[in-house]
C-alpha cells in the first residue's frame, strides 16, 4: 500500500511540476494614433494565452481602453525558464506623429536571442521600422 501511495505522490508531483509553467504574457495599451502608451507583463500561467489575457486585464484595470495582446510562441513567450528582454523605441512616424512602441522577446539560450525576438515582436505589433531602441529590462526567469 505504501508503494502505491508513493507512486501516486511521485506521479502527481511530476504532473504538477510539468504543468506549472512560467509562461510570459505581454500586452500594450495604445492611443488613437497607434502609439503604445505602456505595457503589461505577467508570468506564471499554464499557457501563454492565459498570461496574455491577464496582462490585458491588468492594463484595463489601470484605465486603458485600447489594449492589445502581443504574445506569441515565435517570440519565446511560451518558455518555462530562460532569458527575457523588453525593449522600447520612440520615433517620429511618416505622418510626423511622435510614436512609442515596446517589444518583448524570450529565449532558452541567450540574452542576444531574446533581444532579437523582442525586435521581431516590436516590428510585428507596431509601426516600428528598426529605429534605435532602448533595453528596458534584461533578466533571467
């Protein structure tokens, strides 16, 4: 009986360990021109879609109306552990408007790969056209 209980305990522990994922959720709040005002970043959900929804909820609770999820597995947001980099760019758009945008990338391997994915994330979800950017956060999780 003790062996069965031990096997059950170990199986349950393995299941819980594998199902508890530090998935990243990333969302941005924008103004009427599409400039990104701020970002939401959350960790610790079983899926990146749940994490993205929580990031969006947090921005809405802060009073932002135009909120968009910017999470994607191709940017490493579904990883359990690794490195993540958050970047920001401020530039003048083609029509002369001041614009801000954010990008988040993650990698299981290196900060450089995470930064590259952050650039791709920013390019996909904003009007950014590879202008200069600043690294806001560069951490391991």
